[in-house]
């Protein structure tokens, strides 16, 4: 009986303790929830008010040591001992601008074939030998230049340079390799021409910028012959038109000795001049326009999952070496140069109409091609076009607060500094300057030039150069036809079916 009373009392005590525990646990839960809520609130507040960017760090780039070999080849060396890596880049100052429009893609095809066999090495042997050394070799061509580059450990440099020299000076351009490359390139182009974003840029090359697609068209690629490739190579791959750039763990004396050994016997050749398709100081869109948009082109791509919305303007007298380079670069950073830029803020973050929106300048010696790009659902294509134009117009009218301008400058200077931390990035920056015959010393003045840009310079540049461009929309026209007509009631809208696209038809319209 006594034991029964004892057990009953213990049970009562346990129940009281349990109630106290539940109360304590409830209070703990409430406090925990409050802490989480406060943390979440603070997180939101912190995101809305990010810290101000720190002062930009200076970048001091070692002097570029330059010399010329007797055959006219320029050799440029930047020594950097931080890591035992060397990048060597052979810059040829000829690219797609020197090919004729009916042979579009010739420059890139020529560059791509360099590693596909020489007089002493097959394509497989080139790939295997450079891989055995732990390095890489790459070739390619853009609008302004062609490039051959190697990236290698410094103790393997000479063996890699022997391969690079062979590739650059002794290509065979075998017909079977030409046929294979043409087939692969055409397959890739056929696929890309069904993608709205690619197709918009492809069309803009001719429609807005009066150029040809640097990668070629289905028609021009089929027409390129082995003789065309050999002639282009002989005329453009010459030491007087080239710069051999060394960056990394190498001395000026060693670079000079290696350049003489592997490229000193390279001789200049004479060849018939090819057509120059780069129309300098063209009239397209050159006149200042009070109208925000000059033309609207729709490339109808039925059943496209999304629509690509682009704005393009040919900006004459704004070449890479001109006075407007830095103001236009800061303008681009502000408008579409990253996640926090105006286009991305408005179209993606605020409106939720795209995964991203941006802008860029493609530089030429005496002009630049300005363009914006974004993709959205077909139903919102016209709305997005309107938003893009509104942001461009805002650049021409409103002042820019330093709280917005300063971070956008930091994006430029920060990216510039990071790129120069690698031997490959440093070589590319030097090659860019040589491509436009600019002094290598400009590398050390870049940050200061960016920081001194004023908001009035941006506004004046935008007002003078960005108005009167073209809107190009590639997508399922039936899904945005009515909305486009509603939003642009006074504009003539040109419609081209993607399946019937012919870039030659734009020539007459551009010359009017």
C-alpha cells in the first residue's frame, strides 16, 4: 500500500514537471521564431542597402618590352614571375573584315584549319604532342584579327613553341580536313539559326551594322574553296602583319632568342589583294535622329519557345582608339554590363520578364556596333522592346547619381584588374591594343580613364549616338503581333519569315 502511494505521488510529480517543460519549450519556440524573423528582416534590409564599393585598387602592369625582327615581326614581352606559366599569342592583324562578303567565314575557317595538319604533323599528332606537354593550343578569328595561342608551363615552352611555329608557318590545308570542317560548321550553323538569340545577332550583322556574319552563312561556307583559304593565308599571315606576344615567367632576352629561332625565318609573301568588306564610315544609321527607333524588323520563327528582343545601332566615329571609348564603355556598364545594370534591373528583377538582359559595343577601328539583347516569352516581346527603348531614352535625358555611377565604374575596373591576373588575360589585353595600333602603355592608364568619366559625357554620348537604331525581334510573331502594333502604332513593321531569310535582301534597304 505504501509502495502504491509512493508510485502515485511520483506520477503526479512527473506530470507537473512535464507541464513545466512544455511551457519552457513553448517559450523557447516563440523566442526562436522571433530570432529567425529578426534575422530575416535584417537580411532583407541588408540586401536593399548594400555596402558602398571600396576604392579601386591600382593595377601596375610591367612595361611591355618590344622589338622587331629583321623580317618585320613585332615581338612584345611582359615578364611576370608569380607563376611558372607562359602564354604566347601570335596576333595576325587580319580577320573577317578582310574577307569578301561572298566568302564570309573564310578568316575563321583558315584559322581553324591551322591545327588540322602541317607538312610534318597530322592533326592528331599536334593534339597529342601539345597534350603530352601539359599545354593547350588554340586558334580562331574575329572581325579585327586572327589568333594562334599556346598556354604552357615555362619549362616546356620551347617544345610547345616548336609546335606553334609549325602550325603557324607550315599548314597544309588538306581537302579532307576542309570538307570535314565545312560539314561540322554547317551543322552547327543550321542548329544555331533555329535559336532566337543567335538568329537575332546574325540578322543584325547585315541589317543594323552593314557587315556580314563573321562566322559565315550557309551559302558562303559552301562556296569557300581550298584555293580561297590558301590565298587568304598567304596574303594575311605575314610577319609584317603580326605580333608575337609573350606573357608570364620569361625574360625579354629568352623571348627574343626563341622568337628568332622559331619565327625569324618566316618570310613575307606577295599575293593578290582580297576584297575588303569593312565599309569604313558607312552611311547606315549615321545621321543623328530625334526618333528613338528607326526601324522595326520581325523575323517570324513559328513555335519558338521564346522571343529574342534586340536593339542595334551602328555608331560611326566611335572606334576603339577614339575619345569616346571610355565614356561609351562606362555607359555600357551602366546600361547593360552586368546583373546590377539598368536593363537587367528593369527587365529581370523588377518586371520578371527575362532571365537576363545586357548590352555591348563591338569595336572596330573607326566605328562600333552597339546592341542590347534579351529573351522573353513571346507574349511579352513588344513590352520588353518598349522597356529597352525607355532605358536608352533615360540615358539621354537624366543625370546619373554618383551612387549609381561609381559602382558601375568599379565593375569595369574590377573586371579589368582580374583579367590581368592571368597570363592569358594579360596577353589578350595586349593583343587588343596591338590590333588597333594603340600604345601598350594604355594598359596602365585604363583605370584612371574610367574613373574620370562624368555623367554629362555619358548623357551627351547617348544623345548623339544611340538614338535612331533598330529593334529586331525573333520569335513566334502570331503571339505578339497585336501587342506590337498597339505599342508602336506609327511604325512600319517589316516581317521576314525565318525559313525564307536572305541577308542579301537587306542591302538595298541599308543603302537607301
